[in-house]
């Protein structure tokens, strides 16, 4: 009898242990998430907003600027995604902020994506010498970016996530146009382009757009354990809207979207919504072949933001299930690109322009000739031959996210989405720095503002190199998806 009891107890114990082992093996990944928003509105003025060819001094803030962060943790991988209201935060400030946040949170800097909205009504980010307000703002912005990650990490809690996309077609327009014969004017280098950015309106001038648009607003929706909205990360390929009251800082439609979005999802004071810039290097909010009624300052921003919030709501309705058992992945690559150099003819022309002092002769020069002559000389005098840029690819379950540190033309984002092995792919521009525009080789052939030396900084086939790298990175993440999800 004693031997039978011993055998029975051992068998029961083995069964319990085996069941426990199976339960651990089959237990789903338990996602945690946190989100935070930190005010980075400048406190000192005046500030020169660098989004143009002439000085635009800000004396006050029309609406607040923020650094908004989302941190995700699947128990193995932690990653942070940050959206900053800025024309383009300098790579140096971004890396310094990442280092601070990494020390506090333990998240590797390589697993942090920091992108800029590209609002043209924001102060400079990287000034270490200059006016006191600009130097002070660098410190404020730096600490704000780091703090957003730290606070989001501190708020990690059980969560579930879903992703979807919905189109908002009527607010995106390709700004590069073929013109009717005889309507093109010389570019700043004295040559004729094939297409023109932001051309004059009218059927007698316009022929057809030189490229497509990407109408989708793609979202990442995060819920807490009570199924209440915790965060919403959106992406739209729209450059910016503008028409800010002159002399005022503004977050443009990106900030207004974040203000409006809580009302769409019944989010409380802890809910954080953020809108990132997609591949919008040749996309803006100007309907060139339609006459739009006049708008008050900031009114068009409100219109676009509300439509974007509605569209994000429609996208969210498409999510069948928010899942807590998704695994994460992130890959970063450093890619070396060559800086563009001017030709001998371009240098000769630039020197001629800069040597012209007579007002009548200056008036004969093409528009922006002096500005691009200086940029040509700067490109010739640049000490470095190459630059190293950081690419990032993120996996959140079945969603992929690509980060590119350029004002990226829309064709590139569409190509990445088409080549991606994931069911859904988000492409973020101005991620981890800003290195000028990124056109395709075909758009380089057509010319126009986005391709000019001084606007485009790197080799003309850079988009091919970067897309190939990101495609490989997505394939690597997809392989890990097959083994974990």
C-alpha cells in the first residue's frame, strides 16, 4: 500500500510539473506600454525660426510645442518612439537626449526612434553659440526629449496594441508639377528644370503633377489593462500646413491633431496622441488646380487636424482586436553616403553670382540665385566627403515601422510599403536627424527644388541605397516575427 501511495504521489507531482511547464511554454507575451508628453515651448524670445530663406523672428508662442513619447516592452525588447514638434531636431541633440534617457531607463539608444514633425514655425534645435534664447532653447528641448522617454518608461503598465490605416485623400497634393510649354523659368543655377515645386496656379500654366501622393493615415493604437486608450501614434505624409500668425511659434497641424484626438477616443488626461511626418518631401496642403476659400490664420491647420483625427478614428475602428501577446523587434543600421559636390561650371556660376553687386544686374538673376550660390560654395568647402546616417526598422507584431532621417519624397515611402513583407508598414521621415531632401534618381532627372544642390545634400542614388538597406532590415525582422508571433 505504501509503495502504491508513493507511486501515486510521484505520478501526480510529475503531471503537475509537466502541466506547469506546458503553461509557461504556451504563455503569451505580456506587453507593457507607457506614454508621456513634455512641454518644450520656448520660454525666452526672440527666436529665429529657420524654415525659409528669410529671417522669421518669433516673439511669442501661438500654441505649445511638445515632445511626445511611447515606450513598449514585451519582456525581452524595449523600444521608444518619440515625436518632437520641430522643423528638424539636430542629430547631435537627439543622440545626447537618447544617452540621457538610456542611462535612466536602460533602453539602448539604438532602440529609440526620435522624429521631428517638420513644423516650419519652430525654433532652431542645435544652437550652442548665438543668442541667449536660442542657446537656452537647445537645453530645454534636449531635456524635454529625454524626459518624455523617461516618463513614458516610468509609466509602463500592462497593455494591448493594434494597428490600421485609413485614407485622407483630399488634404495631400503633390507639389511638383510639369508645366505647359514656355512656362518654366530658370532655376537659381541659371538652368531649366523639367518640373517646378509650388508653381503658379491656373490651367494656362499647369500640366500635371510629377508624382503621386500617399493618402493613408496609419496608426498604432495602445490600450491599458482596462481597455481604455493609453496612446495613439499616427503617421501622415503631409509636409505641414502653415499660415501661422507671423512672429509666433506653432506646432502646426501635428500639435492640433494631438489636442483634438482625445475627444475622438474618449481619452482621459493620461492619454497621449501624436502625429508623425511620413514621406512628404514633395507633398503639401495646396490644391493647385482648385480655388480654396480664404482662411483665417491657423484655420486651415484646424481643418486638417480635425479631418486627420476623424480619419485616425476610422482607422482605429478597423482594428479587430488589440493584442497583448505581440512581440517586438528593432534593427538599426548606419549607412555611409557621399556628400554632393558642385561641378566646375556650378562653382564658376556661384562665384559670378556672389561677385555681382550692381542692383540692376542682381535683379536680372534668377530667384534665390544668391542663396544657392552660397550653398554651392558651402558644399564645395565642406571638409567631410561622406556622412553616416542612421536607419531604423521596428516590428510591433504584424506592423513594421521604418525611420529615415531625410525629407523623403513620397515615392520612396510607397516603394517601401510595397516591398515590405509585413501586412502593414509605416514610414517615418525626419527620424533621428535631418540631412536634407531625399529624391529618387528619376526625380533628380526632372530637377526642381527638392533636387537642387544645397537642398539635397547627398549622392543622387542615395534613395536606392537606403531603400535596399531598409528592405533587408524588414526581412530580418520578418524572419524573427515568424518564430515569435
